C-alpha cells in the first residue's frame, strides 16, 4: 500500500461527477476545499456530490475545509489590469484613503488594509502576485505608501500583497472565516485548516468559535508566517496537525530557507505524533503540462523521505489542465520512493525516546514485533484514533489497519501516514473481537490467510485501562 496520503484541492476543473470519480480511483485520500474561492453553496453541493461518489465506490475519503484567513489583496483595478514599469514610483492606498483624489490616478493601487503598519522603514520590500512584482518603500505617509517598482509587470484586481518579515496587527480569524466555518460544520468536515497562524492563541480562537457552535473538528495549522516558526512546538501542542504552506512562507522568509524549514517542521510534527501536510506547487508545471519537471518529482520524493504524512495538490487539481494525470504522477512518485525507503529504513526518533505511558510502550513494541516476524499488518482497535496515531508515529514498514466504531474517527485517520481505517463495532470480549475482525478484514481483502498479523488492543475497550495487549496472530 501507499503510506503517504494525497490531498487534492477540488475546483472548477474537477467538480464534475466523472472527474471526481476518476480522482478517487487514482488515489486521492483527502479532498481540500479552499474557501478563498467559490461560494458556500458551491462548496456544500460539491462536497455532498463527492461523498456520495466515494460511498458508492466504497473508497475512504476525508474532507478538509481550508479557511481563507486575512489575505491582503489589491482592490479593484481596470479590467485590462495595470502595467507597472521598473523604476516607476507608485502609491499604495489603504482602504481609509481610497476615496481621495489620488485613487483615480494610474499611479495608485488600492490595498484592502484599513491602515498600513506604523513606522515602516525606507527600503522595506513589498511583493505583489506571489512575488512576481517587487516594490521597495520610498516613503510612508498617512494611509499610503510611496514605492518604487523593482520588478515590474502586469497586475490585476485582487492579487495578493505581502510585506516580508513585517508583523501585521490584523486578526487571524476574520468574519468571512466565521461564515465559512459554519459551512465546514454544516457539511461535517473532517478537518478545518486555519490560515495566517502566528501563535497558539490563533488556534484557541478557532477552538472557541467551534465550541460556541457546539462543534468539534480537528484543526490543521497552516505554517506560513515567520512568527509561527518561533513557537512551532507550542502551536503543535494545541493544533491537531500542521500544513507546511510553502507558497506564502517563501514570500515571508527567503526562498533558500524554505527547504530546511520544511524538514524542521515535518521532523517536529513527527516527534509529537501530529499529522503534517506538505503543500504548494509540488507539481505546479502540471497545471499546463501532462508531465512534471524532474525538480518537481524530486520535491515530492524528498517530502516523502522527510516523513510527511501527506502531500498536497493545489492549482494542479483545482484549475489545471491535467488534474487526473497530476494525481497519478504523484501516486507513482510516492510508491517508488517508499519502495526504496523501506529497504533502508531506520528506527524513528520517536522510537528512541523514553516511554511515558503504557500505550506508547505497547505501540513501540508492536512495531518492533511486526518487523521481527514479518507481519502483513498491524491491526489496532481504537475509539479515538490516538493509539493508531501512536503506531504511525513510528513509521512501520507494514500497513496499520485501524478499527473504530466511529465513522468520524475513521475519516480523520485517512490523513495519517500508513493507516487504513475501517468502521468496526465495539466488541467487549477480546477473543471474539479479534476473530470477528480477522474475518471482516479477510472479506475486505486487507488480510490473507496463513500470514501473521500483530494485534494491538485493550482488555476493556472504552475504559481507562487503555491499550495494554499485543498479540502475534496467525490469520486462518
């Protein structure tokens, strides 16, 4: 099986029933819905359509709703756009000054900030359109910035604006996010991703918003701000997972820093047993070409080698010309990389840590036992999914089959490295539980007779005693 999961962004290029069905069969595990684009009704309709197809095709699928966050953008520009010539001076106008006489000049660009940060310094870099346009600050006046064009080009309405390295005093959870969060609750999303995370407090804000609506959805913190890098461990303590949002991160720190930061984020998430998604431009050229560049193939492979739980496709599957081919290529790269990786796998850092609880010790021993006896799988019975995630933390070379009575937990575990999850009823008697699960998994084609598996379970499911049993079991 493939251990690293594929997250695909669903958009206009992939919303038809036929295309959704093809993506599922090609290997999509998690469908991402980007709330920066599309209407609430479109998202609700497409999510329901996708879930119906996944159910009919008997393909496990998780839904990730990605909140837009406080993206800074240009305002409305002429339909044909505006050409910024190198060396030209232009004015950036904040919302509060966009009705002045300057707003009618071709030398001005409106920005959707109520005000610019105080005491910006001359020489401050301003990036537009994902860094394709570069400006430097010449002078700051009330509610406006006078800038010189360093790298010019054409800009159009609503392109993103970045102030690299500058801390911005704007809320991380916006009114639009609050409305979009209700969409996530209505569709019973399996994960919600929070943009612009700067500290654990941003996660607490979203948790409070969920609690006020009597909802519980795991939160993925998007790491795209330099402030988040300084308190990553604290963010991981309160978040349920992270996304390495390399696109915006590369605009805030130097591009040459991003590869090492990616490795650090993945390693920290692995150590803490939290799922991590590596995202942005992984196969970007496939938005217009049917095959990736060699550099892109290496990028996906390196994320797999780093230990990521999932890799993500954005424009490739939302608006690109080759969405199906993008998933197929990513699937092949992951499988080939894992094939080689497992030949030389070393014990994970987490396996070398001192054990702090019985479930952790049991999971470490189970992974070691599975390797020693050549087991075909590790089968874990779990209510919350926690034990299954403890097993995945050790990156075993065999698949982890998680059996849980909760359909919600089943879907949430789809994101996690190496886990196949199934809904299974809670059976109190240990022997009956194991034998019934064996027969069920044989029927599904997940287990084969005459080969060993490792069972991880507890004497009494749902009780405080927790996970305390490991069994080497011959499938009959």
